[in-house]
C-alpha cells in the first residue's frame, strides 16, 4: 500500500482468543489512535522507537529520563516545541497509550511513541500508569498470553500486534498484562512500554 509523506495508512489491531476474532481498523489512523498531521521526517516503514533500556539520568522533575508513562486523555495534542505557541504535529486519540518521556522542559514533556516519532505534550496530559503495546514491530502476527510466567503454562489468549494492555507487573523477563477482558503473562521482549529487564511492581 502506498504511503504519502503526509498520510500514514495502517490498520487496527486484531485480538484472537480461542474462538473469538475481532478486527478493528480505520484507514488514515494508526494502530494506536494517532492521527498524523505531518510525517516529513519519518520514512515509510521506519521503526525507530526505543526497545532496549537506555542509561537513565534525572530530569528537572527529579524523575528518571527516559521513562515510560501513558496518555491520560482520549485526545492529546502533540506539539513541535515545548509551548502552546508551537504548532500541533499530530493528535493522539487513544487514552492509555504508552509513550516514552525523553526530555523535560518546565511543564512540558518530550515524548517518543512506538513508531519513533517525537513531540511535546503537557505534563498534565500524562499518567504514571503503566501500559504496553503488543509487539508493534510484528504487524499481522499474534503474541501469546500465558496463564503464568512460562511458555509451558496454558495459553490464555493471542493478541494481535498493536493491542494495548495495562501492565500489572513485570519480573524482568515476563509481564502480567490485562487487555480485552483477559489477564495473563507475556514475554517482556514482546511488548513496547516496558524496558527489557525492567521490574515493575
């Protein structure tokens, strides 16, 4: 499918669980509820988001940078700079979506999404609640959700790439995820929103 510099066309997520297959998609919208206004700096098909844990430092807020947070509202403007005078680069339209804070300036936070795109968001539009996206780099594939932190345990469900779930906790190798009415464990390397090896209580 052709991708123009100003429009990114993707399809929504797929949740497959036992005998249930749900497909949601909308042309012109990403997996993650983001309406893109300008993508001049991102080549089609690029995935530049952080996957590996990075060395952390403390930002002006006293909190570590980088760190993962989630969107607090259904609609969040992402601006090109840290003030309301800067134009809106795009609009997130999905509450709970994970983003990675990579810089801070006063009450603004520079965030990176799972596509590797960056922009500035007001701090009060972000929540410390941890969420994760199921393997956005595996479009068209499914990710297994297990009954416990082992591939030998029973399969609870299979989630399509791009499904967003709440992070209940992580051991460093596995994360307990709640999504689509299911709760189970997924390998930590199969989600975006938690660093590899990071423990989450």
